[in-house]
C-alpha cells in the first residue's frame, strides 16, 4: 500500500468508517502481533495486547502526524502497551502476598457485603444484556465460555481478523457502559 492510499485509509478510519478501520487493522495486525509476541512470549497475552493496541490506535487516530511513518507510530503505541503490561504484571507479583490476605478475608465477609457483590454481578449482567446481540454473543463466548479467538471465529462463521475487531469493539462499548454505571477501578 503506498503512502497516499494509506493516508486516505487513515482519514476514512478517523471518520469512523468501519470497513476502513478493519482494513487498517488487518494491514498492520501481523506486524504488531509479531512485535508484541517477541516481547511477551505468550500467544494469548500477545493477542490481548494487540487488540488493546488497535483499540488505542483507533481512539487516537486524530493524534497521528502524517509526517511520520504510520507503522512506527503504531509500533510505538504497541511498545508502550507492552511496557504497561509488564509494569502491571510486576505490581501483581509484588502484591501477591497482599492478595492472599484479601482472599482469606473474602471468607470473612458479611452477608451484606456478599449481597452487594451479587447485586453488582447482576447489574453487570444486565448491562451486557442491554448490548447489541452480536456484542453479547462475543462477550459470552470470549469471557464467560473463555473460548479462543479461533474457536469464536469458527463458531460464528467469521474471519479471525473480524472476530478480533468485534471483540475489541464489544470491550470498548462494555467499558463505556460500565464506566457510566460507576464500575471502574
């Protein structure tokens, strides 16, 4: 793809043209996934990070400066996302003994606390049920049944790339709804 074609595609994607967004993701997916895979050495983690990278890319397209290589810009976002992943992973490892205390204390929770978390769970399920059917299906398969992207693609008769895009969009919509309902960290 030459520079003018790429710039046209970026402009269309920036204007929320879904076909252009999908084409952009498909064009750079292998480069980003390969880059991330070298850094994390785990295919599932690399897949999740790559989805996250493209979610950020689409959200920040208006910040892209055409004077620079688009691939370099995307790989910079990928690098920063990988760094964030490792920072979070290191924090989790440092806090692992703290988490054990929290886990032990879970059994000492009052009935009221348990009821509140049940209510939160029901509210989250209600929010998921309010989504478009395609998003509900993707979320159910990916996060409740914990199926791989390939299994979901096969089950829904989609390409793997299209499945990844749908997962990314469903996560984004769900995240916004949860934030609006005060379910953020």
